[in-house]
């Protein structure tokens, strides 16, 4: 089981370039340049804004989400949203904890019967939501399920092959 980290919140800061001769201390009358020569920037803290950061996030493209909403039922949409949080790696493979999902483990996770699951996966494949990545590991055939990174992702960088097998579904609307 993956350990989930809490969301970290930091105060929002901005860095501004300054001319040290234009800032004067009210109490002493000295310029910033005379007190701290060489200062070229000042960091300001905005007390009304915070930055929320997390190692566990999912980015969902709103255009792609609109495509999903138009082409799938609300029940399917819920299951697809559950799948978005299972992605990992440069191929956006669906994972079951530390190991890639098999069709059996994904079927169980999404609470589908075998026939309905096969139908669901076929529709996802036909609509470019998933793709099967097949290969051999230690002489055994493996089949991994990739989720379209144009829909949802947890990272910014992907293997080029991953991108080329999927359509940019937000452009299909």
C-alpha cells in the first residue's frame, strides 16, 4: 500500500527587483543601498495567499473531462475518475498499490462483473481512454493498462510512445 502524504501549505511569496537607492528607512533615513549594498531584490510575503503542495495529486484536463461526460454515463464517469488516481510512471500505467493492475484486479477494484467489465474496457479502448501495453518481463507475457495522459496524469513528463498511441480527446469535442 502506498503511503499518502499530507498536503503542505506555504505562504505565498513573490520576489521583486528593487533599486536600493529608492527605499529609505523611516526611522534612520538611510537608503537600503547604504545599509545592505548590492541588494537587487526583495522577497515579499502575502499573508492572504497560501500555496498548497502535495506529492499525491491528479491533474484532470477540463476539456477531456467534458469529452468523458458527453460520451459516458455518470456511473462510468465515476469509475474513470477512480482510475485517474491509479496512474503511475512515464507510461501512465494503472497501478494496484506497488504493482501494475491486471484486468482481474482492475475489475475487482471497479466492482464490475466480468461481462460488464469487458464491455466497459472495450468502450474505453475505442474512445482512446485506455490502451494496452504488451510485452515480456522475465520471459512472461505482461499486459499493462495505460490511461490517456490527455485526460489525467500525475506528472509532467511522459515517454513519447505513450503520447503517440492516444488521441488528444479534448480536441474530439
